[in-house]
C-alpha cells in the first residue's frame, strides 16, 4: 500500500501577532489511496490549518509533507501551484469562486489547467453539476447563487481535475439538510470510484461516510481509528421506540 | 407497546395478527418488527385491566379467532397517554457517568473515553445512513424517524465535544 498523502511531525506556529500561536503541534498522518478520512475536533483545534498545509495553501513551520511519493513541503511556491493543479482538489470552509466567471467556467477551469481536454472538461462539469442538482445554474454568476449552491459549485470544481486527493474544509457548513443529501450522495459516489478524501467536518452524517476518523485537539491528533459498520439492515438496534 | 395497540384498536377492532401488520404498515421499515407473542401477552394484560375486551369469532375450517375492541376505560387511558407531555430523550446518560467517574478508577482517561465514544456514535450514524438509503423515499414515517435519530446523534456528538473542551 502506498500513501497518497503523508505528513511527518508537521508543525505550524503562527507568529504574526504579539504571541506566537502553535496551531498544529507535531502531526503524523498517512492517507492511503482510496481512503476517506474525516477530521473532527473543537473550534480552534487546528483542522483548517492542517488541511491548508496539506494542500500547500499555507506554509509549514517544520515537518514534512509527501504527495504521491514526492516531498512537496520543500517545493517553491510556483512548483507547488503547478503540482496542486494536477493532484489536489480543495473545498474551502468559506467557498471562494471566481466572481466574474460563470458557474460552468468555474468548474471547468481547474480541469483545463490540469491539462484535461476541453471536451472532457465540459463533460465532467456537466455530470458533476447534474449530480449536485445544479445543472440549470451553469450559466449563472456565483453571486446569483445561494451560499449552499456556491458551496456545491466549489465541490464540483474541486473534483473537476480528478485530483489524487480531495481536501475539504467543512464542505457542508452552509448547507441545509436537502443540499447536504446531494453532497453526501456525490461524496459517496466518488469515494466508491476510488477518490481519496480528507475532510474536515462537524457534520456527523458526512463524517460517517468516512472509513476513518482523525480527532484533533489542541493541534495534536488525539485519536485515529476506523469507523466500523455493523450493517444490521434493520432499525431495531438503532432506534428504540417506546 | 400498550398505548400503541390501544390507538390501533381505537380505529377498529382487530385480532393480534392484524395489529402486528398494522404496526408494520404504519411505521414502515424503521420500526423494529413487533413480536407476535409480545402482542398477545400485551393484549392479555390490557384485557385483564379492562382496557380492551375480546369476542371469539368463528371461522370455517380454522380455530376461532379473538377479536379485540376498545372499552370506554381503554379510550380514557389512550386519551391520557396522548395528552400527557412526553419525556425528553435524554434524562439519564450512562456515558456521562463513565466520563465523570472513570478518572477516579484509574481505568481509562477521559480523552480516550471521549474518542472511543465519538467513533461509536459515528458507527451508529453510518448504520442510520445505510438504513436511510435503503428506505423507500415515499415512506415518510420511516424517513422522519431515521432523520430524528440522526439529529439526536448529532446533538450527542456536539455535546461530546463540549465535554472534551471542558473536562479533558
Ligand atoms: N492566520 C492566522 N494567524 C494567527 N493565528 C491563526 C491564524 N489562523 C488560525 N490561527 C489560530 O490557529 C488555531 C487553529 O485555527 P484553525 O483555523 O486551524 O482551527 P479550526 O480547527 O479550523 O477551527 P474551526 O472549527 O473554528 O474552523 C486557532 O487558535 C486560531 O486562532
Ligand atoms: Mg476551520
């Protein structure tokens, strides 16, 4: 088994303010190909900081990051950007779409940048938007969409280049239960197709799709283990009606 | 199960097996399938308490069947059940007792307890997810029941995080 993503003793100390803030304090993590890892933990425990570093969006203070067997934390910013285009999909806690591009172009752009042919990029965009119930909003501008719709577009965009790993930070934070269901269905599907996923979430339904749970507390991993499934098939053991 | 049977009998008289079917039909796949023996035992008790009465109905080629119907006293009991406020789901919590008391025993530390419990809740959630995706979307009663259970679990998880922040 090869790790798609690996962090070794990863540390992040923010030192911009009056006092240095240790946000991530020595994280070791290996994510296998096809694995779906949920990251949970209290607010301020370092979840966003961790996944930002893993995706090269924030620099580490010390430690190593490996992507597809290649050390990436030592890369220059431009080399990182190039690699990210091809290998990483990212959904942010606060979605950021390109405001002056249509929804369709927002989703197709990363695929085109990753070198996928225009025809394939368009097909992929169409199927992703359809899966997220956004097929009829392709020509809209992001500002014309609700927060939940924008977040779903951000997910479609992150998956457009068929990344080695999908990194997501609270991708259902702005969604109501119906929209969450669309996102859940798509995540379940791409995971089944072998997509590697690392996802920060407070949503237990989303987290329960994962194979494995990593719990952060105070910048450190305090628990790392499987989410087992009993596959009872009946409600009796889960729901207790009196 | 007593008030559930009373409620079904308030609609129309029925025999034991019909009550089992009615429960299954009403609650759909989310209801732990009721045991016929338990239904008969419950009906016997209800009859003893004067809440239902039964008549033997003759059947050709088969033994008589007992058809149960609601008495006035039964209707009063049912009304009282419907109208009394229902207890919230969380009045006791065994896990919380473990969390508070375990450090005294030296058996497990709180962080480990919380982590294990969190993964257990997520396993339950995964089961509910499977259950929901295997449920006919038109079966609204079952769907709502499962969604309710999910929301309770989410609250348990949120509360677990509060315990972690304050106690661990
Ligand atoms: N740019 C920054 N400068 C200084 N400190 C920061 C910065 N970004 C985050 N922090 C601090 O680092 C710690 C971890 O923050 P982070 O955003 O990773 O938490 P989180 O687990 O994602 O929380 P939430 O659940 O609220 O999103 C916090 O104490 C936060 O205040
Ligand atoms: Mg965050």
